[in-house]
């Protein structure tokens, strides 16, 4: 009987430690990758709040789905939210995590793009 209880406590302990490690990984942003895209406001979509009390979109009023490129130039369509309409033609770096999606975005200059990504975009006129 004691042996079965010890095995049970061990299994519960291993599961608890595994769950804790998963939570730390999930919240830390580890394994995130950068993708780069250029804002095209013809592909913007206004998000309907649905009129509910709980905001399911985290305060994001707009959604963009744009082709984005990783540092090696591999293309992927990525959807991300913004609280406002972004500047047409702006170059954006997206921080993307496999399970959580886009964690954050920030505007970058053309010179900050990886060489493999620069070939897909032209230098914006205002730079």
C-alpha cells in the first residue's frame, strides 16, 4: 500500500513539475522567431467587438493578415492585431511564438531588415 502511494505521489510530482516548466516556457516567449512584413492597409480588417463586456481581442480594433518573411526569406501569411491603423508602407518586425502567435510588433527601418528579407521590399520614400 505504501509503495503504491509513493508511486502515486511521484507521478503527481512529475506532472506538476512538467506543467510548471510548460507554463514558464509559454509565458517567457522562448522559441519565438522574428518575421518581417510591410503594411498594406488594403488588407486591414476592422474587428467587431461583439458588444460584450469582455474584450476577446485584447483591445485590438484592427487585424492585418500580411505575407511575412523570416530571416532566411521564407514566406508565411501572418495575422496580427493593432489598436490603430498603421502607417501605409511601414516595415514591421513581428515577434511570433509557435503556440501563442504574434507576441508583439514594432516598426523597423529598411537597413534593419535581414539581407534575405530586403530583396522583397523597396526602401520607403520617406526614409
